[in-house]
């Protein structure tokens, strides 16, 4: 199988994260859940039946686990276009891969069938989607991960309520207050053995775990094997495959000592505390009667139906708008829209004009016919509703049920009558994509795109920023095989004054290059165009359109490879298939209404706005608002030879692999999962990708001087290591304004009680930091100190946390909390002695990081999230 292309997706995320789910909670039941089967999955109707069985059983398990509060009411299963027809399959409405809650897709790498949830926002924020592989759905991985219905509830809790796992494969053991080594889990009532269990062929050996001399914890190969027979009911977020587990950990039985992901990201709150604080919980009460079984709809992806609705009103004659619209529309018709799609066209001013009925794109002939229908003059008023209603008519001539069809609406003007057809648009089942040209597009149309699940783009009148072409280029179908989707490699422009040339290189890596398309546009004088392939051979035969002021060249086959005050967060995720790409240079370009462009370097360093280091998600805060109105987002990712690499780690927020069970004191091992070095990185050739992230709107930007509004960002990667009688700390420096600039000072405090440090930081013992001079944001900070005397004689740990203070005396949110152990070990009597989850005392100082980390991320693309700034006179918060 060939390499998958790098996928660069950009999403706009306002207030509630980037999630595009259509799920709603109605009378305690979840409606609108979408399971989407990837086109690369071989056809197998058993997958559909297994999904039904899994969800039906999971609904009962969820109902009981949530104290009779939630269940699954209706589910749509999205079936690929390349599967055979079936009279039971209906046409989707708004359902698409973009809105999928659960993807049934090939594994990230061969042999990796672990289910996981793509989750990159903070605690209590919804995730993106759940990923199940076909073998998992078909029940072939039940031994390793437990029953699929229970695991679906585990992943649903990630997705819907923003809770995290109560285990941690990076820190599977910890030193407990009991002065024993314990397995990271919740609750501690789950019993089992810590053992090294190795098999070769049919021969297996088991021995006790030894202590690693560096970590003072169990060796790398040591695993926790749970007892097959248990009585403990919690927790679903630890190991839901245990038969007795039917509840989430709550405030009473939650294990706050363990370095679980849940503790780190949710400030030591139990999963049930987080769920109980959700909006879902607040608007429901427990039911008395059992819920009805889920209702399933089988929906099959069909050929795409698109109608272009283009504004030709008088205002389009200014700023070269009409011509720029035609340039971008030609790009869409020539390159973006897929073969097999049906395309129609409507123009509108104060009335509407049907210029082309639906035509199925089979070859270049149909594409060229549509080019002839583009508008040539601009005059008249603006009636958006007239244009949309005519589009309904065009689509209805061939498809009476217009559900799932798409309308691409481009307009530059306000229309106070647009709100009159919002109801009709909502009822139609059509999807409205809005491209707003200039600063005056109507607010009602933005609402139309939102309620129908469409995209919203903004393009300024600065032609060199390529906003219109990028917007049309971003409208490729999301319901096709990734390998068949067009990818934009580069998009840039320049105003040529004294400069006579715009020079550049487009990197064509081996995963792209099929039917390469070059497009050049200009506004005044036709340029001389020179294009050379990597061997220095000139490429000729550009098609020049002097009327539209554009030229293009298609290279068939495979091209040659050439080795306000609310802050916002931009996220970009670089993936190859589902594997993250690290080490790339990722840059965001954010253009305001007046064409001013801010440039942001996005980072994957696990600090500031970035949640996890080396997860392929590149993030940065954006606070450089220059004016009110629309802003447009574009992101460029570049990777050089031996710089960027695929990071072959297991995905985050994945299901817990069950290595085996303890039965009558003996271990019965499960099939081993695919062995792979977690730190394996495979170098990549050079590549570039560019993608549009759509538009967002900013309001309340003041023209007057403002006080300092932004505190330093939260430190999320504090680590502590013992060194004799000192403790060494490391962390990534925040900035004066989130992750920009330099903070004024650090406040470091310690305590022997983790909750006291979290809840009463200002009263904890302060460390002398007189000699600690802060560095610029995103630099690595180091500091060593002697902890001195801890007041409690029986203290077993020291907990450390940091707050940053800027020049305006604004303080950051409390950092994650690091800890070191103080106790001296006792010798183990018999390392091979079998005893349930035996604790072994250890010596010296031992480190764990068990803090509160804010996470936020996205997919090889870029996201913009608005962060609610919660005012707090003592400790301003900067989280979602």
C-alpha cells in the first residue's frame, strides 16, 4: 500500500472547541450520532450489524453507569460510496465525514487496532472523534481491549464530557503514601499482580518485577495484571473490561495519588465529578423506566451535488471583485470539484438568474462549459434569498429531495432581507457554504452556514493574499478517500513594485504529484511565466485567460519529486494518514478585514497553548487583533529532509490494552500487541502543504489604549528531579502575554499535601527565587533549590507548583504539580513471591508529575479557538 498523503485540515472553533458533531441531547437520549465507515475499509456488511449490536448494548451500560441518566437514542451509519447499493441505504442530509463522531477506519499503522478518541482540548471540553478499526468492530480484539460495548462507553466519556484515562502508560507505576509501588489506576480497589510476563511461542515465563535504579520504580517490562474475578465497581475510565466495573470513579473512591491523565488534566477531580459538572448532566434528571433501544439509519454517500450562487450586484464591480471571483470559481471548476459530481450555477443581483442546470462532471468538456457561464458584468441590488431559492430549483430538477446537496454562496454585500429565508434554508436539508468577499457580507448568511453545517470563509480585497482562491480550493469533498482528495501545496502572492520577479520553489514529495495544477493570477499586467521541473527543463503550454487575468497548467500523471480581550488559539495538526508528523515548520497567516496579515509561528513543544509535545499538533495564542470584523486564517506547513519525521507512538487517549488476567494466582496472557519502539521516528523527504482555515469574526476591539489584559500562559510541563539534597526543576518559559514576551518573576511554592497546594497555593511555603531571572517565552528554564524542612514528620512527598507574574502583576494559572518522594525503601524479601499488587519499598527521592495541564489541539490543519477569560482578581484564568 502506498504512503498516504499529508492531510492538512483547518477548523474554526468558537468557545466550544473545534468539534463539529451534530449530536444533541433530547429527553436524556443522544440523537444525531454518526458512525462513518472510511472508503478504504473493504466492504463487509457484518461491520454494520456489529455497530448496531455494540451501540444497543452500550446504551444499557451507559444508562446504568450514569445513574439512569443517559442513553443512545438514534444513530446514523455513513456507508462509503464504493460499497454496493442496497435499498435500505438512504441519502445523507447534513451527515458527512466532517461531522462523524465515530470513524471506522484502518489502523494508524498495521497491527495497531487500539481504539482511541481524538481529544485535544481542555478537561470538560468535547473531543473530535472516536477511531475504531474494522477488526475491533468485528470483535477480533475483545481479548486485548474487552467487550466493544463497554469500550464504546469509555470512549464516549472522552468524546462527550472531556474526561481522561485513569491509567498512564508513560507512568504505569508510582510511589504511594503507603511507601509501596502501586499500579496507576482508579480505584485502588482493583486488585492484581505486578509481573514481568514473557512468551515465546507456546512457552511463557513469569517473574516478579525489579526496581529500576534510575526511576526507583518498576522496570520497563513490568505490567499490572488485574484479577479476573473482582468486586470493585470503578472505574470505567481505568479498565472497563473488568466484569465488575460498572461505574465511574467518584469523589469518594478517586485515587488522587496516581499520575493518571485524568489527575493531570482535570486537577485531581474524579471522572464522575467532571461528568456531573457537564451541561448534559445539569439539564437532565434520572429516569425511572429503562430507555428504548437505539434507532439506526443507514446512509450511503452519493455523488456530490453543488450549485454555485454568485453575486453580480453593483458592488462587485469595485476592487476588482468580479474578476477575482471568476478566477477563484474557475480554479474550483477546473481543479477542485471531483469527477462524477453534479454542478449548476446561479447568478443574482436584486433578482436571480439560472445560468446552468446541473451538469455531471465527466471530463474537461463539462468543466469548460461551466466556465462559459460565469458572470461578465456587475450591476443591480442584492437579493441573497432569490439566489438561494433559484439554487433549490436547479437542484430539484434532478433531485427532488435536495437533502445533502451543497450551495456555494459568494457575496460581498449586506442584504437585510436575507434573514427572511433562514427557516426555508434550515428545512431544506441543503448545506450552505459562505464565501464573504469584503467586510460587508450579511450576518444572516453566516447563520445559514452555521445551522446547515457548511463552511464560512472570508476574503479581503487584498488580491495578493489569495483569500478567494484559497476559499474555493478548500471546498473539496470530505467524503472521498484521502488519497483522492486534492491537496494544496502552496499559495502566496506579492505586490510587485520595484521587484520585477516573484520567485519560489514548490516542493513535490512522493506522496503527491498526481495531476498537478499550477495557477497564476494577476490584476494589472500579464506577467512572463517561467516554470522549470527539478531537472531544469522548462514547462510550457500554460493556458492563458487574458479576460480573467489568469494562467494555468495541468501536469497529468505523477509530477517529479523535488527531495478582544478573549484570546484565541490557533492549532494545526500535521498527519500522514493518522500518524503525527513532528519537526515541521508550521506558520499561520491571519488576515484582517483591511488586508493586514499577522504571522504566527506555531509550536509543538507541549507548552503554552500546545497541550502535548511531539503529537503533531502545532499551537499558539493569537491576541494581535487590529480591528473589528472578519479575519481569515491560512496555515503553511513545511518539512525539510531529515528534519520532519513520522512519530510512531501509540495515539493518546487510547483504550487500555489488557496484557492478561490473573486466574487462581496464575497469569493467563492475552495476545501481545504489535511491538514498536514508542520513540521511533522515521525521517521524511521535504514537503509543503497549505490549507485554509476559514473565517472568524472579532468584535469589541477598542480603538483606545487598553490596560494589560493578558496574563502569562499556564506552565504545563514542570518536571522535578532529585539531586542529592537539592531538587532540580525544568519547565518551558511562558510570556508576558500568554506565550509572547517575558514574565517579570516566578513564584514557586511547595507543600506536603497536593490538595492544599492546589487549593491554597498562596498559603504554601514559598521558595526563594531571588536569583531566578526569567527567559523569553518558549525558552527552557532550569532552577535548583533545597526544600528545607517539611512541617509534617510523616510526610512522604514534596509537591511543587509555579505561578508566573507579568509586569502588570497579572498572574498565570497554577502550573501542573510535580512531586518527589522522600521515603527510604525496605528490602524485598522475595522478588518472585506472588502476591496481589504487592508494594515494594524504594529508596532515595522519586519523581512524578501529577499536575493540572490544559490541553488543546487539532488535526494537520489549523484551528482557531476563542478562550473565555474568566476574571479573578487574585488569579486570572486563561483556560477554556
